DNA sequence: CGAAATTTGCAACATTATAACATTAGCAAA
DNA sequence: TTTGCTAATGTTATAATGTTGCAAATTTCG
């Protein structure tokens, strides 16, 4: 494994974005869903960093684009992207982040840095199975699992803060 | 263990409330914190059922009480109660629920029924340790862990819905 | 008591999200 | 090509949730 996951180290982030957009096109085609210009632009904005973006942040950038959009436009695009597994909503932040496992069946777990605000999405099989067992012990049938861990990323535990 | 956890079966719920309030008094005393009438009333309202209650729901009941409260009153009371481990906020619902492990060190995991809206708080050591391991594998230092599982409770998997 | 700290009241405001309805774009059958 | 259908978008307004700032009241403690 890498010494440090993507969000925490310098990398060619344009490649992240390009890959995400390419994956999105493929997935939407497979789903017979239309990745319209607005939807694609919103996805691109969400991917502009590894930090989650609020719906109104997206809205503001669209406004800079000259796209005179209202809140429903953004929320609809985000709903669409969520539906097709391209973005996740982080409940504890009321914000959205690009899915790094689009297309794969996965149960995301999010590591949210309180200092630099980067978010790392993990697939943690051990966690998923532990949750399933705990739910099963109560005869509870899980449908959707939210796991969000706030704390400090490897870079920020040592140094004060990184906005990278 | 019981065949079915408390929220899912008929029980003397007044006893739940009374116990919660008694525990709260003890805990606040230990913390040298003041469980003022407003705070106690809010805690009682949160405990009125095993379903989470929104801040504005609390506000509405206070209004019925004749207590002319504004949002900050409720949010401050809720903040206080959270601070002392007496209630939890459910991020995926923007709502609050009484803590069933007040006073004990614990990492809550919440089973949220989509049909009857009851919430069961569990202490799941297996889950906590799996989360810790997953975070450690990324050199991430966890601070606060949110685990919320939406799905169907034992009663609602079979029958259409229970409001109990 | 009287100063300091905590708690509350209150008004305004900020942020996040949805409802309702009109309009337009994409696509296929007549 | 025209018609008719569905999905997508535009538009306006509003709902729901949460915060800031300051003044007044209450409690604590010397
Ligand atoms: Zn990147
Ligand atoms: Zn960080
Ligand atoms: Zn009960
Ligand atoms: Zn249920």
C-alpha cells in the first residue's frame, strides 16, 4: 500500500478529475442515464478537490460560470449523481464529495480531517461486516450505512494545518 | 439477551424517561453542571419516545407549554445535553435522541428504522475496533465516529409499519 | 452584599433544502 | 414533419435547520 493516501499528498489532481469524469460517462452509459452538461459540470466541481463541497458552493461557482442556476438545479444534479453512485453526501457536513469507488459495489467509510478538510473514502470490509453482525444481532435489516470519522489526517496530526 | 430491544416492544416507557432524568441529575451533579429547568424539560421531551426529535419539534412543544422560547434556547439546551453525554445528534436525520448509555464511555451506533422511525443505540465494540483499525491503517487519528444504519427494525421487516 | 460568571431572552440573520408549476429539450411513432 | 410523450431544466417562493450578537436576568462565591 502507498505510504499515504491520495488526498494527503501532492498529486496530479487533474488526473483524478479526468478519471472521475471518464468513469462517470461510462457508468451513465451503462445505466442508460444522461450525463447532461449541468450534471457533468457539477460532478467536475465536486471533484475540484478532495474536500467536500456544499450545494451552495457549487451554486456559487456555477454563477461565476455565468450559469444562472437556482438551488433546485444543483440539488437535482447532486441527486442524480448520488443515484448513480458518482458522489456521496457527507451527512455530518451537509456536503458532497466525489466517489472514489464509482461503479464498484462498496460501503464507504469517510475519514474527515478537521484541520485540512480533506476526506478519504475507504472501503473497509472489516467494518462493514462488523456492522452487519451488530445489526443482525438485533434482527435489524440494514439498508444504508453511514460511517463518518472526524479526526486528523496523517499530515495534520504533526503540522498545524494543510489546505492542499 | 432480550428477544427484542426496548424500542421495538411495548414497555413502561415512563420508566425509561424517569431513569433518564434521574441519571441526568446524577451526571450533572458529578460534572458540576446545572441541569436547569429548561434543560431538563428539553431532555424529557427528547425522551418522550425512542424516536429522534428535531430541534424545532422540541421548540413547538415548548411553545405549547407556554414557554415562549426561540431557537437558540433549544439549541443551547441540546448543546449542553450533548456535551454531558445525555443526548446524541443523529446527523442523517438532523434530530436528537436520548442517550441510553449516559455516563458510560461508549461509541454509539444507531439503528434507524425507516418505517417506524424508532432508533436503537448500540455499543458495538467489534465495530469500534474495526473502525479504529481501518483509520490506523491510514495513519488517521479518529476523534469522533458517526455510525448510523438506516433500515428496518425487527417489527417492521414483517409487518408494514409500527408507530409505537 | 457585590463582583464575576453562567444562563436566558430576543431579534435578526445565515445556511441548507424542498415544493409547486411553467417551460424546454430529446426522442420516437404517426 | 408533425405530433405526442418523457425526462430535464427554469423560476419563484418557501420551508427547515442552525447561528450570531448583545442585553438582561440569574446564580455562584468571596
Ligand atoms: Zn486528487
Ligand atoms: Zn488534514
Ligand atoms: Zn422506552
Ligand atoms: Zn420499525
